[in-house]
């Protein structure tokens, strides 16, 4: 009987933070990806359980804003609405690396990746009374880099599709009697609001191993 060593490894885990900008999409901005960009941030933990797969949990904060006066459409200019909102999110993502990637290998320098997940939102510090309206589906693309033995970095663009239509604080889809266009259509009730987040991140790698001396012998033993 021979006993050589027993090793427990704690590795392939990252803790990081991301800074960037967020853009709202909805009634006040339909297609412009740089419409009234506002600051956003995110902290995350990533578990690289496979060279081409990783799980990530995120807590994010984003400020959103929209303004009809910046539109090229006459209807938006006549409506002339403006808003600002804040959003807190908790999400979980699955990342698919295009290239084999390992945080403890000097040969894995970088890899583009796709990201898809599910999350929950808190808009203006309030939950929506309709339960499923508080959820969203984030998906996006990014590139991750091995900077050094302890650090890596990356850039990411995430599009967050929500299940609600009030990020822009529009709660009624018709103008009221006191408005300039009484009882006319104010917004599209069939399109939910969304927002994007583009940012740069820096992450610290945990990749250590611990040897248990109770199960280690410098020489083989025979019984």
C-alpha cells in the first residue's frame, strides 16, 4: 500500500468590479445606443468550471435617462418628455468562451465570450406589484484577458431585456385631459423597456492549492 499526497485545490474563482455606462431603450429612445449615457457599476464573482464555460453572479447599479427633444421624430418632439431613473439588479450569467481559457495558464491570454442569464431588478427603490415584472434576461458579448498571475481584465456589452414598461416612468399610455393631446396615445403598451450596459472590469484571481500533511509522506510506505 502506498500513500503519496492528498491535495485540495481552491482555484478558478475571480472577484471583480466593472465601471461603465448605461443606455435606456423604450418610448423615449428606440434605437440610439448612445442616447443619454449615464454611469453604471457592477461587482461580480466568477467560477471558471471549464475552459470554455463559466458561471457569474453580479450585483449592479445603473442610472437611466431619456429625452424626447433629442429624437429626430416629430411625434417625440411634440410629446417632449424627459425622465431619470435608477436601477439595482442581481443577475446570474452563463459565459461561453470562444477559445479555451484558463486563469492559471500563461498560454490562455484572452478569449471572446457570449453571456446569457436571468436577473431581478429594483427600479427607483421599488418593486413592481406584478411579480414577473421584476425580472429580466441579460445577454451580451465580451472579451477577457489574463493580465498577470493574480489579475485579469475585460470589456463587456450587455443588453438587458426587462418584463416591464415603466423604466421611463410612463405609467399611462394615454394623455390625460389636462395635457396638450388629451386622450391621444402616449406610448406603446406592447413594447417593454430595456437597457444596455457597456463597461471595463478588473478581477482578482483565487488560484491556490492546499496540501494536507496528514495524508502526505515523503517516502512510500509498505505494509
